[in-house]
C-alpha cells in the first residue's frame, strides 16, 4: 500500500471507529490532510518521521490532544495556533530545524514533558516560566549559549537536559546561589565535554565554566 493510501486508510478508520489515537509516523508526509483536523476526539497524534516543514493553523481544531509527536520532521517554524491545544501534556519537537519558539507555546500550561532536543535553538524565551507543570525539559543538542534565569522558576521541574550546547556560563551565572551542596558529579569525556547530575540538594556554584551538561534534580 502506498504511503498516501495508507494514510487515508488510517484516517478513515479513525473516523469510522471514533478512535482517540492516530499513528501516521514514517509516511513521508510533507503536508497534512484536512481530514485529520476533523478527528476532534483525538487525544494522541503521532506524526514522527515525516517531512513536515510547517504545522497548519488547523491543528488548533484538535483541542482534545494530550500528546502530539512531531519528532524527526523538518519543521522550521511553529504555528502560533498551537497555543489552542491547551490539553497537551506531552509535546515532542525533537530533531527538527527550529531556530526560535513562538511565545504562544508557553500558553500550554498543562505540559509536563517538552522535547526540544536536536534543533537549532540559540535562545530560550523568558516566558518558559509559564509552564508551571513542566517536570521534564529536553534541550540537548541545540545552539544555546546561556539560559534565562526564569527557568529556575519552574518549581515542578525534575529533569533538565542540556548536553551538547555551547553554554559558556558558570553555574553561578546561571542563577544558582551556592547554598546547597553537590551530591554527584560524573565526567563522561567520551560523549560530552561535561556531564552533571545532581539531585535532592542541588548545586555548588563554584564549579568552572560549563561547556555542555545534562542536569537532573529533585527538590522537596
């Protein structure tokens, strides 16, 4: 079955059976059929491994989505209408070509997991602090040289991944006060310049400049 026929078959099946999940991964899609946006009962939409460069404004019609997977496409921008998907808890945008994020994405305040690794982001908007329910944030393999201090207002965040970014700031500069002690340091030179894991109590601000790091923490 050709990719197009396969996609249409899945869309029709989802419509006939009133399905809540639709998997269209790896179908070489460059655009999305308008029929998809009529499936308003969808809670999960998997579009990974296609060739999408933009996300149509009509995506805003799928207001019941809790999971949207756009991993490994060719997205260069995001439609501001994505802000209408207010029930999203998981959003995969890894391995695309994003250089900036629309501030509207930070209106998705139910997000708990956000995957932005493997893009070309140079900055992270200060509005990130609006994602108050975020527990996991993947930012590895971008072009970030610093972080907004607002990121430390995400009090529910338990895992922050920053490896393979050209970050040239000390931990103190990144907003950590230095009143807590380091529990664990791990050097993994074969993969990253520096790999840091800390948990429960926090960070030592006196550590030298960070070239690239991954962080995971837990707060009380």
